[in-house]
C-alpha cells in the first residue's frame, strides 16, 4: 500500500484525539473581509454579486482655447459652441461604448462563454446561517493564508435544494500542518449535504501522529459519515432531490500543507472526482488527472466505496497555490488549460480580497449549474493588513 | 487535461422522422395518422424540454430532420431555450435510407465544427424513427446500398449513438443494422404489433425527452427505451 508519508507528517486513525472544541453542528462563519481578527459568526451577509458597479466612467473636459480668427468656426458659429458640440459627441460615444461593454461583461470581466438563462431562485425550505447557500471565509492559519467559498449551484437554486458541497480547514493538533478538505455530496443520494459536512469535519480532525496511511484515514472518515447519516439510510425520497434514492454519499479530497509557510512537502488524497490543482511557477497542475469515465459516470464516494483512493505529494513553498474544489468549479478549470484557469494564474498569484475571490468562483457560464466550492491555500502570511 | 476545457457542455440530439407515404395514409377509422401524431409529439417534446429543467434546456441542442424521398432539416440544431418556433413536418412519399444517412453525415459534421468552437461537444445521439422498410422507385432499397452511408455516420468523431425506433412494417434486422450499441446493448426498439401507432409514438417522444434529460443530468449518454416497445438483441 502506498502511504502518504511526509517528512514528519504521519496520519493517525480516529477523530477522538483531534483538536478540541468545535461543535458537531456545522458552523458557517462569514466575514466580509479577511483579517487577523476572529470571524463574525453567523450575522454577516454575503452577496453573490459585487455591490455598486465599478464600471469606469469617462469625463471629458472641454476647455475653450485662445480665440482665433475672431473666435468663429467655418460655419460662422462661435468656437466654444462647436467645441461643446464635439465634446458632447465624445461623451455620448463613450457612454455608448461603455453601455455596450456593460451588456457583454459580467462584473466588469469578459464572459467565459455563453451566459446562462435567467432563472427563478428558491430557498431550500428557508434560510439558516448554519447551512447557508453561500459560505465565504478567509484569513491566516499559522503561516498559511486561506480562502474558502461554497456556492449553491443554479440547479439547486432552481429546484429549492440545499448546497451539497462542504469545506473545512484547520490546524493539526500539533500546529505543524494545515489540513484542508472539500466534499461534494452526491446529488443522486438522499441528504448528501450531511455526508459532505461530516466528511470534511472528520477529515480535518484527523490526528497526524501515527502512520497507518491514507486508506485507514479515509476508512475512519467513512465510519464517521456512516454513523452520522445512519438515520437517513432507508428513508424514502422526500423533498430534497426528487431523483435521489441512494443512502447519503460524498466525495472527499484532502490536502495537508506545512503550516510554517516554508518549503516542504504537501500531500493530497482523494476519493471521487473532486479535483485538486497546484499553481507553481505560473502553471497549473491537476493533481489527480481523470482516469477515464466509469460506467454511468458514477464517481466513487464515501462511505461505501474506498476502492479508488488516489494520493500524491507535491513540493510546496512560497508562491505556490493549492486549491481543492468540487467538480462544479474544477470542470471549468479544464485541468488548468481553460480561459478561467489562465485568468486565475494572475488573480490568484497572491490571495485575492474576499469579494474578488467570491466573484472569481461565481462566474457565469451556460451549463455550469452545479454547486461550486473552492478552498485555496497560500504559503505565508498575506492577510496582515486588510482593510 | 480534462476534455471539457472549461467550456459549456453541448449534447447534440437529432430527431429523425420518417414522413413517407405510409406514415400519413388516412385511416379508415378517422383517427390521427402516425404522421399527425408525430408532428404533434415533436412540438410538444421541444416545449417540454424548454419549459423543464433549465440545465437541460441549455445543454441539450436539438435538431429535427424529416426524410422520405427527400431529406429536410426541419429544425436546425437549436437549444430548446432558444427554439422560438418549430416548423411543421411536411409529408413525403418514399423511404430513402441512403439519402437520409448521407445527409445526416453532412449535417452532423457541420454542426460539430460549429459547436466545437464554443462548446465541449459530447457524442451526438440520433433518434431514428421509422415505420417501414426503405423503398425507392419500384424497389426495396437493399442494405448494400444504404449500409455504407450508415457506417460513415456511425464512424464520425465523436461517434454518434443511433437509436432505431421502428413500428409498422419495418423489419427487426433492418433496425438492428441501423442502430449502434451502448454498453453492450443494441439501441434498437420495435413497436409491439398490438400497440397502436399513436401509443408507440407518444412512448417514443417520452423516451426521447427522458433520454435527453438523463444524459444532461448524468453528464453521459443515457438512453431510455420507450414504453410499449421491445428492445432487440
């Protein structure tokens, strides 16, 4: 069995020895701007779109020049009138051009392709800050900077179904590692959002003190998912997911990076099709390239299917970015070769402001209607002076 | 690298309708002819896709082709959400398989070139609906004549799935020769003799709609068999 053994990083089965404190109930923290202060719990409001338009404006100042030839133009009109008419034309032309640009761009950025159709949006039976449709956070963990966002997809918004992705990130018990996890609850299963939420919490509580390997670690998480979702097993399909019938199941991708922000080895492991990408020297690398489609396009998932565990180590250091994501976002990255991926090489070369990060992930593109979750890590302390 | 390239997905579906003489011969009992039923079904199918799941309406691209002695592209490949009006089918005379397969090759190749510039194009699906054996002039059209054209269609890249949906006098071996297979199953379905044409055609329309929705939602070709029809082996 291949083991994810790092220099000093050893995985230990069981969540009982984890970092103490966090409630078993999902707690969604939303802070409008990243910073060293503790995040505000529950009361923040996240907007999926930027606030007031940042569309540039054009101001044309017409300054009358020195009078020549008696101050009249060729039509015999005073030069200041002709200048005013010309200036007004320029203003109108500018407004026209900007108006055209506004219609073809989204939030001031060029669209990635055909835009989706407008849709009615239904809440999933209500709104609750512990199970939001949008979750956003950012800040520092030791010497590592984090951005995290999860957005309910258009399909779920249209059907009034909950966000079925989840993320979690925390320091290991010994403070040496940042453990990050992203899970994508399978839409074909009942209450998949619970499986995803439990999986990421259990994953980030794994204690890194022994060496049983990734397989045992995922088995431990699977056990947690199985116990926590036992009450949903055997239930008939209800309001959530008209086509859902199988017991709760979820993908899970875990990333572990050194918390000290220095050069080292990072490790990733995954069950299912939630991608991990590494930005290094301006190039994206897909850590787990697709291995062909399974029959019926069914991905492997916890808690029942531990057979297709994939793991990989990467060299990690300042300037690198590691992102874990659900396929609702990962597919748009095209393995690192898409227009979006190239755009993000620049905008994610350092941690973006939270609002920009949300906008980057909340792109509008026809047929991309799944939930989107991205958890991004940068080595180093970047959020030391945030307004 | 993922095949998607980060582009929107496009699932092309071609509904190919036989509009030859046998489809629109008036019935003695005054009930609608298969042609009339099929005409209504195609319109309803597109309306259902447009009004249904928006994800399906955006990702599915649907074309309608009619054939008899002539081939007509009734509705060029269009997303249901963009389909404003579906032109009516026009009745024809004979049943020329060679002409329709030749034309489908041209249509699908052209559509693929166009779609590929903007979309991540998935394998096309051709729903081939017919009620009779190929017949041109005074003779049955032999498979030696139309078979190679069908093979060129099936050999396009990406390779289309051809679902043969037959009723009336069409022979099972003809349907098998037209169809391709998916995961080891031949995509050929025959209407039971006891089932009326109208019932079969409504079943076909429902199966086409279900297949389109399921393929988009599961991100891979999922083809449902129509109720009232038997899958051939």
